C-alpha cells in the first residue's frame, strides 16, 4: 500500500473531491431555494396588495376574518413593524426615503416607533430586507437613497380587469369571496 508524506493512503484526495462535490451541490440547492423564497415573497406581496386594493375599493367586508388578520386590517391589532413598513410603501405613489417612511409610520401607526430605540436604523434594516425579497426597489434620487414598492406593481391592472370582466362585482363585492376563478397574477 502506498503511503503519502502525511501518512494517509491516498484516499484524502478522493475524499476531498467528494466533499467538494457535496459542497457545490449544496450551494446550488441553497441558491435555488433562496431564489424560490424571493419569488414566493414577491408573489405573496402581489396577492396581498391586490386583496388590499379590492378591500379599499369595496370595503373590508369583502374579506374573511382570517384575511383581515393576514392583511393587518383588523382594527384591534397593531401590525408588525415590517408589515407596517410594507403598508407605507404600498400606499405611497412615490419612492420614499428612510425619514419619510418614519414620518408615515408615525402618522399611520401611532406608537409603533416608540418601541424602537433608533427608528431610522430599524426602518433601514426592514427596507434592506424587503429589497432582498425583491418586494422593494432601492435607488438614489437627488443624492438620497429611496425605496419604492415593486412587488405586484401591475396588480392595479388585474383589479381593473376583474371589475370589467365580472360585471356586477362593484354592485356585489361578496360575489368574489371564495371564487376559484382568481386569475394568475403577473409578478
């Protein structure tokens, strides 16, 4: 049997090749899963935005109690910080900077920022996460970093299409509850 200088029998190189292949395989799978997560978060954001838009147009009675909870539309519940940031960005027609997001949070969710020692730092952390999820686009505008909601930006077209296609939906918003004819949303 041939012994190498380090006392091994030559199998270490073979083991290294196998270990490297396992690492490459795990890396590919991790990359694919992270992309799937980003796509899923974008899809979830799109559907939430569509449901919120429908509820804004036709009233919260359109939504079940479970959906009201998932969309943070129940009045007896304080939405989470990330969800509040999402809501502010979704509602804004223009890109917002960190300070503007903080102002909107103070206005729309009184008391929410009081739990945070450094609200701008907390907002910055959430915005970075939302960018990583592909829900938000971040860019420089007039030398300042701003963010805008991009997940499901085209969903207003879907809402209009639903209203046009389902004559009477505006007259009977309950008719869409439980419908299995929900069109595929573009992401």
